[in-house]
């Protein structure tokens, strides 16, 4: 029996188009096919259409904190996938909200997207037991 | 008849243990309690299997509940891990996130929130049937 080769998919949800573009380019470099969304309805639609292994979600989409329930829904739909949230500051409330929504990691919004993606790929690989697959296709 | 979900509740405050036992037993859970991290570690390593572990953070010393959470996270099957503390900090919440605990609450506890979260987590793991209290 042979494994079905399928490109890994990532979801990036952020209100800032420039950030979306940066994350998409970085994830493409790690052989992810990325779906981007700037708002909650588009993100929810994407969740119904694809199997995502990784999500990067801004804590603030239309209004402050509305990224959290989206992250919670993502975790419920894809419990084995890696979900991270970009927050204004890693304070106690944000950490607590992350835990209670099943988020694996939070990143402060002033972190460079390169660092965020690199840490996410390493952490996702650790959590699934698979090595990071930068520049390597699924076999 | 389905088995009752089993919970281990760990806190060095007798009143908290008493209240949580009372409230959660009423909801149909089978409760074991421990009043220290050491006692809880003995229980989980002594072939007791729990569906969920609810623990305080500060007992024998500050944030020792994270040691219990870390030990519980290595069990197979992994129980649901819920932490509650009156001394929440960025450091202990960051530690809890790193261990991937399932729920983190600050004291004074909102018992309805705690019960809802516990029920939701157990249902999502398939340890209780949907709709059952």
C-alpha cells in the first residue's frame, strides 16, 4: 500500500494583507500550501473545505479578541493540528485564553514572521513526532 | 451501564477538595482526592487510571502542580489536565501552555465554568457520551 502524497496545508488569518503575504511566502518555502483569510467568515469557510496541519491566527481580526474563538474552533475541528495565535502581549490573560482554547503557542505581534514560522515548524514537528520538512516534499 | 468518569482532584486546602468533591460527585463523577503533589504522583504511578486530573499549583511549594501536570501529560492514555491557582502568573501560565494542559483557571473558581469545561473536554475525548451531565 502506498501513502497518498498530499501537500501540507496551513491557514493564516490576519487582518493585515502585508503580514498575510509574508506568512504565505515563508510557509510556501517550507512546502506548505497556504490559505489566507482576513476575516472570520472566510476562515470558517476555509476550515470546512480543507484539512489544515498548521494555523496562525491573529487574536484581533474585526475586533479585539475575536481570533480566540476561531482558534478554539480550529482546535476542535483539527485536534491533532498545530494552532498558534499572534497576540499584542504574552500576558497572563492571553496565556490563559490560549490554554483554554487548545492553542499550542502564542507569539507577540512584534516578533518577525520568519521567527514565528521557524518556531511553529519546529514545534509542530515535535508535537507530531515528525521532523520539520523545510524544502522537502512528502514522500 | 456506562462507567463513571474518574477524576483526581489535588489541592492542599481541605475546603477546596471537599467542595469540588461534593459538586462533581453530584454530577456523576467518581472522585479521588490528594492533598499534595507527592500523594497525587504516587496515585498516578500506582496503576490508578484517571480520565481527568484537576490540580492546584501551589502546594508543597510554589508551582509544584506543574510537576504533576508534566507527569500526567506523559501517561498513556493521557488524562485531561486542568489547573487552578490563586497565584496565576505569566511564568506558571507559560509553563502550563508548554505542557499543553487542557484548562487553566484562576481562583476563586467559577464552578459552572469548570464543570462545563470538564464536560466539554471529556465529551471531545469520547470519555462520556454527548448530552450526559
